């Protein structure tokens, strides 16, 4: 009996050892991929490849990619290969290659590397869809974001700006350190809630308003959720096989009810409003955004766009304003110079903050660009190769299906383009200085036909928020802020660890 057990046990050990050896051999063979394709690569480690800290939830993906960029750049590479588990990704450094992939040869790189479970509702949105479906949807939605449409929404935004003033005054009176991101997230929640859903969210009046709670829920990623996402893009076939779903029922219910109620109310009462929802309703009813005949959107597609506008709209812009105020709080002279510009431009416009007065603030633009360089909310983006593609002037073919990573933050911190890259210096974005750089050395909104569709909207609401605060308050950094800044490892967009705390003084 004992001998049999020993024998069986011995067999089991042999099987386990054989499996282990086979797995390691398989991993090692996978790690030859870039060598076989003639692309220089950073040495991966079994089993995580080059992204161990990201997989373990210890580092933000954009920051890890910035490190990878620096390592490759120090070796003089123009491009390079990495691995996430066994999945190879192609990293581009050379800005001409970036330009080719994002614009000139875009037809080879039209898609994003996303995993979509066809059965999950609210997935058919612009960020996720691919191929002809994306092209059609993008063409339909693009007229929603023209400067004319933005001008039309300005009044809706301006209402929220008054609530921001009221809330800021209350915070100021408390004479306590201010968690500025929270206030700004409430401000952008109000704006996007109003513009995307036609609702008064009252987030500035109540930190725990329904919409603000919903926004927090959407952006807080648990360890399990972030692992599931990484697993799905790394092993899409396996994810499909096990029918991996990201559906969060409470989010689906909240949005579907909201969209259905809004549409029903507007259609029953013949009510129209100058907002995104109206433009989406027009598309649902076979009209393009300007009311001409078009191919219609389903209710699920309307809801999917609304949720992505909401998600992309409030967090990115509040992040931008938060980091801008932090940098201004650290750089008193720059803050003073910007306030002088705000005062003098507003004087010229009879003290009114209008769409045109905001466009006149040149230095504000520079401050925003420099903030987006140092703290780009979308610190990386990707494309998926959809047809074999030969890299010009190299004996390298990128295979169909390969993920291409664009290290936005790595490029933004490259000394070759930005000497003393850690320094906050808006002069880098003066007209003369901008001309001296490659166009693709700055791309906080991505680039090419698949760049950020909401750029104008995001910039407008961020400028409005900053002008509104800076004309009335002077900011300094409170010691509660953890410095030097660290970024949260598991968050959809760049966010400071421990939040940014400011002191405010009336000007
Ligand atoms: C400061 C604010 C914002 C920043 C920094 C930002 C950044 C980005 C970046 C980096 C991308 C990827 C672009 C690429 O892959 O080339 C993107 C895509 C996108 N953004 Fe934004 N964004 C902002 C605001 C907004 C707003 C306000 C909206 C909507 C109301 C929005 C909607 C989108 C959508 C739908 C896409 C996907 C576009 C497509 O695939 O066709 N974003 N954004």
C-alpha cells in the first residue's frame, strides 16, 4: 500500500515537474518573439514579462511605460519590444514612427487593443468599437464637438461656474486645507451631467449626490477589476472562451434608466435642449446632429455614448485643473502672471467671462499645455495593428494583431525635447518655442483620426474652472500634500496619491 502510494506520489511529482518544465520552455519560446522579428527588446522576466509592478497593482501603467521609454532611449533605440506575461507589445519612441502610425499609415492602426464582451450592455461606445463601426460612429459624433456646438453649450457650463464660486467660498470660510480635486470633480460632474444628460446633478452642493457617488464608483478600480482588465487584453481568446464580463449591474441600471427617462420625457413633451443628449437623440431618430437624415443609433448605443462622455468628460478635466492649481501654487510668479492676464482680458470684456474672453487668454493656454505635458491624464495610448505593416527604413514587419504602445508621458519627459523636464515652465509653449519642436513631442489628447473627440469640451470647461478660481483666490500648497508627488497605481487616469491639498486666500 505504502509502496503504491509512493509510486503514485512519485508519478505525480514527475507530471508536475514535466508540466513546469514545459511551461517554462513555452514562456522562453514566447520571449523570443521580438528577437525573431528583428526588434530590440528589454529582457522580460518569467512570468510577468516587463510589467510586473503594473500586474501586481504597484505602479500606474503610464509611469511604467515612461520608465521603459527611458531605458530604451538610453540605449539609443527608435523602437522596441516588451512583454506583458507572454503577450508582445511594440513600443514606439521615434516621433516620425509615431506620426506614421497615428496619422500617415493610420489605416493599418485604426483600432484600439480592447477586449469587448458582446453581451455586456453599454460597451458599444466610441473608445471600444473597431473597424468600420468605429469609422461610422466617429463620423456621426464628430459634429457634436465643433467649436460652434461648444459655444452653444457655454451657457450651460457657465451656470455650473456660479455654483463653483459658492462652493469655493464655503470651503475658504472653513479655513481648512482644501481637497481641490474633490471640488473640481463636483464641478465637472455638474457640467457633464448637464451637457450629457440634461440634469442638474447638484454635486457641488452635496459631495454625496447621486451623480458624484456614481462617478466615484466608476473610477475606483478594485484589484480584481484591474486584474480582469489586464487579463482580458493580455489573453483575449481565453477571456472570450470563459465569457469574461466587466458588467457592473448597478452602473448599467443607473445609466439605462436615466437615458430612457430623459428620452421619454423629451419626446413626450417635445422638449429640446442645447446639449449632447439632444444631439444623440437626433441620431437615434435617424437625424444627424444638425437634424438631417442619417443612420440611426439604438437606445443602447445612445446610452453607451452618454456614459463614455460622462466618464471621459469629468475625471480628465478635473485632473487637469487639479495639477494646474498645484503647479501654480508651487510657482507663485507664474500664478501672479496668469492672474494679471485673466484680470486684463476680463477688463477688456466688461468683466464678463465669455467664450471669446476665454479664447483670448494666451498665457492660460501655455499654463494648461505645460500642465498637460507634466501630468497628462491619459499618460499612454495604444493602437492595434490590423494588417501586416513594414516599418519604413527598417527590416521589420509588425504583424497583424500586434499592440502598439504610444508612451505619451515618456515623450513628454524626454530631455531631447524638454530640457530640465521636471521643471514647470509654461514658456516652453510660447509660439516661438513650440515651433522648434516636433509636432508629435506633445500629445496629451493623442493624435490622428482617433485622437480625443472631446478635446475642445475638456479644454473649455477646464479653462472656465481655472479662471473662475484664480480671479478670486490665491493658492499655496498645504503640507498635507504628499511631496514629491506619487501617482496612484490603480486608477483609470493619472491621480496623485493622497490627493492634493491647497490653502486658499482671497485676492
Ligand atoms: C483634459 C481633458 C481630456 C484629456 C487629457 C483627454 C485625453 C484623451 C486621450 C489621450 C485619448 C486617446 C487618444 C488617442 O488614442 O489618440 C482620448 C480619447 C477619447 N476621449 Fe478624451 N480627454 C479629455 C477630455 C475628454 C472629454 C471632455 C470627452 C467627452 C466629452 C472625451 C472623450 C473621448 C473619447 C470618446 C475618446 C475616444 C475617441 C475615439 O476612439 O475615437 N475626452 N482622450
